[in-house]
């Protein structure tokens, strides 16, 4: 929870700084204080769900060190690419599922209350959505995973959504910030991450 607080407070301050300098933001006005306070509380509850998964993985996951050889580095690269593709597919499938009527009305609508997303919107979830989002960790209970790669993956799952919710056009390489801003505004389309 402390790490989430530091990370998202810093990201929010950075976005405020960009906005104060008149740099390209997708919305001319920052999110309201009430919205940010609500999103902060929800993000920190998502941090607790993430911590529960992390505890489960540390107790029951299978982690190993990758040897510092070319074969080890190749294995690490392939495993990393596989994890990235799995996480992106997992996000798309679960996000589409969350837009299904009953799940949207009772769970995902909470995330979409952020119509003008900012840093704290990234993981501002209903606890059930947080459990679905962080279920992306579960394959590591079955697959022996390189420990260092797991830590990078774990940080990526927390930091990754920031670019999609930052409210700033990050250019053609990270156009998903614009796509996801439009997704929050119109609540349809643009379901994927990358």
C-alpha cells in the first residue's frame, strides 16, 4: 500500500506539473478532488488484493534463478515475451467480460466512474475487478518462473495501466492513452491494452 501511495502520488504530481505547463492533455480540466479521493481509496483497496495474490505466490509459486549464460538469457527473453503476450490477452478477455451486462452494472461501472482519468484511475477497481485483474498472476502457481522476471512483471502490472489513464497523449508509440481515454468517455471500444 505504501509503494502504491508513493508511485501514484508521484505520477499524479507529474501529470499536474505537465498540465500546469500547458502540455498536451486529453482533458482541459484535471479530475475533481472528490474523484481523486474516491479513486485513491479504491486503488489502495486494489493494492490489498494485489498483496493477497503476492502472498499466495510467495508461499506456493515456483521461482528459480536463470543462469547467466546465453541459453539462460534466451530462456528469459522467451519467457518474458510469453508473459507479456499472456498478460495482454488476459487483459483483453477479462476487460471484454467486465463489459458484459451484469458484471458491468455491479462491478466494472466503479472503474468507469473515472470519466476524466488520471493517475489514481489506473487501478481504481471494485474489489471483484481487482481480483479478476490480478488473477493474471495465477499461471505462476503452475509454471516455474524466473524470480527476477516475476518481479519485473509484477511492477509492470502496477505501472503499466498508468500510461493508459494518464490523460496525456503520449504519441504514436503509446497511443493507448488516447484510446483508453476515449474508452472511459464512451464506455465502448478500445478494450485491449497494447
